[in-house]
C-alpha cells in the first residue's frame, strides 16, 4: 500500500465538487497503517485482526524504560533497523510494555544472540531493511531485511500470528526466539521464563514480568512448517547463584527445556526449499491454552488463506461506515476507524479461560476483553463502538469490566488494565461511564444489577485516589492527594453516570446520592479567577496559582486549569452560568484557543502535544471543549474551531497524528467529528452537532438499518451550517439522539460560506445538561 504524503488541510481544500469521487471497492484499500507511526502517534504497522489478542509487528528499537516514550509501540517509522517481530503491542499509548515473543530470521553458520548496535551493522541480530520494500495493509505486513537477505511477511488471526520468511537459495535458515526482549525494557523485568521443545516440534513457553502490569504472565506455543534439524536454548543470565545439577545429554540439542530469566532459543532448519513459516499463539492462562488457541485458527500453514480471512474481517468491520469524500480525507478517516477497532483486545482463550486481576484463572461464557485505556477511551472510543460494533462485542466488553471487578482483590472496576492485570494508571473510575453509556443505550446482554453493583463499589472504595476525602469533604484535597482538581471533576462526572444508571433501574436512593456527588465539581470552582482549582483540606485554594503551568503530580492530570475548567460534561449549562453567561463563556473559549504560548515550555511533559493556544488536542481533557460554544448559543463558533482542529491535527502521513492515538481515542474523535456530531456527555444518549467533513457518510448499523449523513454545498470555503434536516424535517436543536440514529434515516446538512447565527442559538435548542434537565 502506498503511503500518502498530502496533508488533510490540502485534501479539504480540493474537496469542492461534492460526491462523485472514485472509491475503492474495499474499505481496506483506503487504510494507511503507517499513519501515526512517526511523531507522537505511537501506532504500529503490523497485522492485527479486529480486536485481536495478537498484534504481530516489527520492533525497530527500544530504550531503557525512562527513555522509551518514542518507542511505545515498538516501531518508529524512520528507524533504520528491525530487531525482529513480536506478538503484542499497544496502539497509540503514552506509556508502554509488551513486545512479547520476539522472533527474527538469521542465516549463516554462527548464531547471533545479542541484538547489536544500530550504528554497527552486523554486530547483532538486528537487520537493516529496504524501506521501499516495506508494505502493509490491515492484516498484512512485508519487508525485505537486507543484512540477512530475507523477505519477512506477517499476518494474524484473532489469537494467532503467522510468519512467512523467504530465504535466499542455498541459505541456512534459522529463527531466533528472544524472551528477554521487551518494550520499555529494564534489567530484571523478566521474573522467570521457560522454553520447551516438544517431541513433535511444537515449542512452548512462558514468561512472567514485573513491568507496567506487575506479575503479568504470557504463555505461547509455536509450530514450524519445516522440521527442526537442530536447536539450542540458552539462559543468558550473567549472575546465577545456583544452577542446580546438569541436565541429561551432552549435545546442545539434548536440552529440551530451559528455565531462567534471560532465555533465547535458536532453531536451525538447514537449507530449505521454499519459504519457512511459523505459527504462534499466545495465552494469559497456560501453555495448554496457547496450544488450543494455536489449533483453533485452522490447521497447517496457509498464509494466503489467513491473510485473506483477516482482510475479510477488516472489510466487514470497516464496512460499518461508507465514506464518500476526497481520497486523502477518506484515507485519513478509514485509518482512524481502523485504529479505533484494534482494542479492547480479546483476552480469553478459545475455551473461555482467562487470567484476572487476582492472577487466578477464570472461565466465562462470553469473550473476555482487556486493554482498557479508560481515562482516554470513555470519551469517544467506547461511544463509537456502541454505535458501530455488533451488540455482542459491546456486551462482551462491558461484561469483561464487570467480571474483572468481581474478582479484583480491591473489588473495583479496571482503571487501566491489559492482559487482565491492573496498572493503576491515570485517574477516575471511567469504566463506570462506559458501562452506563452502553446499558442506557439498550445494549442487550448486560446484567443491570451486577453492573450497578460494580459501579457503586468502585465509586465508594475509599482508599482509591483520595476518594474517601472526596466523599467526606465534597472534593479531593491537594495537600493529601496529587492531581486533586482533576480527580474531583472527573469523579463528579462518573458519579452522574451512576445516578443515571440507578435512575433507570429504579434505585431512587442511589440516584439521589450520586446526583448530589455529581455537583461536587462546584467545590473546585473559583469564581474570582473563573477556573477549576485545587483546594486544601482547610477549604482554601492552593497558592500560588498559575493557570498555564503543567507539571506531573500537580493540581491537574496531564494538563492545567485552562483544559480542566471545561470538564463538566454532565452540566455544561451550569458551567456557562458560573462563567458569567453566554458571552463570557464564548470570550473565555476564545481566550483559550487564541492564547499566546510564547515563552511557555512544555517539553518536560511528553503528552502535551497538538496545542492550539491552551487547547491541547494531543491529550484527552480538551476533546469536548470545541463543542462548548454550542452550550453558549454559538454553534457556528464550534464549526470554525472544528475545522481548525481537524486541519491542524490530522494528516495522511506517518507523522499525521499530533498526539498519542491512545488506544483509538484520537481516532474516534475524528470519526465522530467528521460525521458531524460528538458524544460530549456519554450516558446522556445524545450527540452534540458540530459540522460534517465528508460529502456523505452512511452508517451500516449493527441492527441492519442505515443512517445517512449527507451534505449540500460542502467545500473548503463553505464551513458553516445553514440548516439541518432529520428525515426531511427541519432540525433546529444542536443535538441528535442515539435512538434517532439507530432507528435509521438521514441527517442532511446545507452548508454555506457565512455563519447562520440563529441556527441552534436558543436555550431550548441546547443539548442535555443536568441542571436544565431537572427544571
């Protein structure tokens, strides 16, 4: 697949003629998997099935964990070498781990056991590669490794990865397996590992790590298309106080199983006719689970059939949306949808077993998922899945959260978990809005009582993040807990979603209590500065106060007062009120977007990217802020700001994401915004209307219906909504309901060069807010 270089702004500038672009027949053809692999996007180019357990991708480099931010996905587009191909990767995270079960091809008579130095070709097993040969599409990756003269091809199923290596004629074919390798590596990360060669040639093993998710266990099984003619397993530990007694046999091949903390294995296949294939499966449970997963996705080594099956799966998943737009814009959007459908990832084995946060093995009848970056993804990623993914997928995701809570040693829902293990990263209890949003939208297969019980348990666990103080004082005090201002306002929103869930289930007592807590955001509001601020335990605001300061562990989480003062999604109308009304709110929003950052240095804060004044699109707290103009009666200003954001933050090139994709959140924001609406308040059942960016978008809904978003007059100059109709009837309000979309129909926008200042301006046209809904 060719990599596109044109920017999205240029694409929009030529999008003048409306529908009629020649579109590829398969949406897979429109995806460029290299978007986000340079800059701060942190995505990977290798194959993965939709929501797949295996993410098989090249690893180009790694650093000690404190210097590894740029290699969070294991791959950097401009790196000159490839170390090998590992089977687990995050898509778009700011912190990282994984890189499990690295395999790399070798040739020659001597095994290279060490990775080597980028600056010294041939010093280790890493290889330079021909950049022009590197191609990829959803479900497939190929590259020519020049140091070994091997063509490497990769594809993947849900629980398996399949490699195909083509060696030069006459070359001695070897594969190296490195269990030491890890993304975000450091000495002592591998606690224990094992490699075993079975009599039938199957290789199994495991490793336990103390990385981002301490105690994570990863098991694997692999088979080769050619017989092993020789193997060697080494424990590369340099300081082992006790080795036990000698294993049977004299030859290296006699060692069928080795355990230790720094294991590698080399497999010799001699000179082979045709490509060498290796099929790998992983499991969080045990080696038997990995073998069962290996057997579950077809016998043999039919690479082309597996590639075709995964391509078909991606065409089906991406086919939930038909996008009619200029080709570069269409590529950017389909790639965004692709990134949004990588996770949450399947976690349970084919037999239903999975490892939970208690590190015990459990079994479920549904497909358990993990990789929950909830502080990011509750905002748009999960709402997008409720709209486009099958109901069963959404139910499985929600039930996975509930199941994890039920076996958690702490009795709370996941915060940021992967492979079933908790990392305690970020803040809030944002599994709560994910569950509430899905349940309140009518996703079937969710036990409401169990869901509410899990939500309340998480919101009342006093040791978590100052939550006990929040319950007692009505806010989190900064002298007792870092990032207190952010925690208070985020807890308050989460509490509002619990109230809505309780209300639906007839629990008036809980609804009343959590509605009360949903108003705790007011306890952070400083009317003098008109900012959300951190309070001390004595009730005073912390001084000194600098609204543009960003420091980790300060009053705010990866942001400052400018971003967090807009985080009242449950009651934006009340926020407009304390801001001083519509005009004052618009002026404050303009001040944020137009802020002069000259002299400010945020280089110490890696996640601060994509700045437009003090609006920071590269980090999630700002993601709803451009829509705040709607609540102040000026939706046309939202339309202006959205164009500014889309054209500056998204491009169809490797560095086309100006911030971490964060497991699909940045991409989901773009998908919603391009369609013309956005879930400012997940749990409300409403999407706030912004403006469309495509000529026509058709949602092929999971219930079999279609919802069309069409435009007339859309062009680079015609950025403003003139009028909107829903199913042929004028729509004067600035929101559309989830139920209105899932019922099928057409939302039609007429666009023009001048703003329509009256459309959606009245108070009655504004979206849900807690305070106005109660009136």
